[in-house]
């Protein structure tokens, strides 16, 4: 620089552009060839502070940093936020309501005016954390599990895991016999969200809810002398054995020998007693 001397001078130094201080001995940040990195104005001169005033979108003591998400020379944070710029700034963005991520370049899932459909919170990486019973990437889906647990959350699909004794897509149907006593305790219900609600009855039990015993009792259906039409579609009737190997039986529970057969196994057939008498038939017959 040079001195403002002479009779009318002030004696102060007149500094070249980009220098400052009483003796013009200091360079502005960025150096003489790149004052304020070309993105700001330096408070130079003998009375200056040497500080830069950065252009919008630049930060750092020499305005050397660009704000995140800068587009062109003026739009910062992808146009969706406010940059912490200036010499004391950090260059980071404070994003608007529906945008996240570095430089605010990631929109939150869902409508812009209702991120995550107001059914969850948009995280810093622009994904949704859904409230309980909401599901889907944008938390748009509402769970409908009346008696069960929903596969909710952003990665969920809304499917239901039914409580014991319930079935159907929404777990809104009770198994026959009631949810507290499915299939009357005598069978297995096809429960669950993909279930049919049909009971697979234990042997010797019949009816939609497996609530009825076969004639002769569930432990000895048809007195073990026939086959019971059991199961959820059965009617509890007995088809009695009629064979030389199994015997010849009749009766609602196959409890009797067929007419003219005798003995405990009902395998013996009476002869005609030569036409002179009646045969002693039945289980106690001889």
C-alpha cells in the first residue's frame, strides 16, 4: 500500500484490494489471488477486520464451502430447506417439513402436505416409522386384525397373526365351539388368517364343533363292532360290521348280533334246528 502523506494527508495507509490492517500487512482469507474464495467480499483496508461476507450459499472463514444440495450458484438445500451459511456457518441444511437427507434431497413418503399420511414419523433418512396398526412404506395402510397381531410398520404388509381360536383374514371369526374351547376340546381347528375354521375331530367325535360322541362312546365307537361316521361332516351313525372275519352286528351302536348270529363275537350262525325249534341267538346265545 502507500501512505496518505503530504500537508493535507492523514498519514494512514491506503491498502491494495484484498489486504488489511494499519500497515496493510495482512491478506484477506483466501489470499490475494482468491479473496474470500471468489464467493464473498472482504472487509479490507487499514480500518478493516479482514473478515469475509459470504454470498448466499457459501460458508467458512474464507467462504470456501458450498452449502449442501446446492443447485447452480444460488439455490441451496435442493430448494427444500435453509442453509447455515456465512463465515460462522456449517453448510448444513435445516430441511422443510416434508424433506430429509443430506441437502434435503429426499422427500418423505406420502403426500407432501401429509408425510407418512400423518400415520407415522418421517426419519432423518426419509423413511417412515409408522404408528402401531399402520403399515406400508408410507404408513397408508390400516391394520384390520380384530383378534390378532398385525404385521405393521413400514416393512409390514398388514397381514394378521390370529389369536388362538380365531380365523379369517381379519381374525374376526371364532372356531366352532368358541375361541375359548375350539372344537369343544375334541379336535383341532383350522385356525389362523388363512384358515377355514373347520374342525378336524378326534376319533369317536362328530359334528361341526366335534361336540358329539359316537354311539358306544368316543373310546369305543360303535362298540368296536362297526365304523362310526365321525368328523365335522359326520352324523354319528354306525355302519356295523357284517363279515365272517369281524362278525355280524346290528343296532344303533352295533351292540347286538345280527338276527340268527350268536356268541360274543357274533360270528356263529344258527342252523335251522331241523325245523323243530328256535335258535338261541345273540351275544349270550348258545
